[in-house]
């Protein structure tokens, strides 16, 4: 019975992640459904609340694009794509894997701005 409840909750969580990932305005957590066996629950992330609190108006701050030589394309945004559209699970050349890309982008900004969560359990709440 416990195993059935566990799998039911897992499937429900994945379905909820897929549904909420389709609209960033309604986003409440980062979709981790592309990982085979996530070690932690999805990171809580309320897209609009975050951007308002952080004073972010430029989507390209987070939704970045790079050219073939690895230079960030200023004024270009990938907001119509998911992170997994560009990032593989593992590193590919100089392009970080998906988990590393999430952490570099989110934690990197939080550390640079000295604001926001940086500890695992602050984002990945059980």
C-alpha cells in the first residue's frame, strides 16, 4: 500500500511539474522531470514573485543565449524554451549540464547579489 501511494504521489508530482512548466507566469517550482532519479524534490520557484522581488525586467538575465564561440548574445532571450532544450543532462564541451546550469544560474546570482537562498534545503524543500 505504501509503495502504491509513493508511486501515485511521484506520478502526480511529475504531471504537476509538466503542467506548471508550460506557463512561467504560473510557475511554482522548477521542473525536474527530465532527471531519471532526482535526489531532491523540485526547487521551489515562483517565477513572477521572484522577478518582482529581485527587480528583474530583462528576461535574458536568466533566459540567456550564447553563440557558437560561447559569447552571451545581448538582447537575445530563450524565454520560449526550457532549460533542457539547450542543456543536456551531462556537460557537453563548455556547455554545463542541466543540473550545473540551474545551480550556476540561480546560486551564482544569489551569491553575487548576496540575496536569495543558496543552501540545498532552502530551494529543494521536502
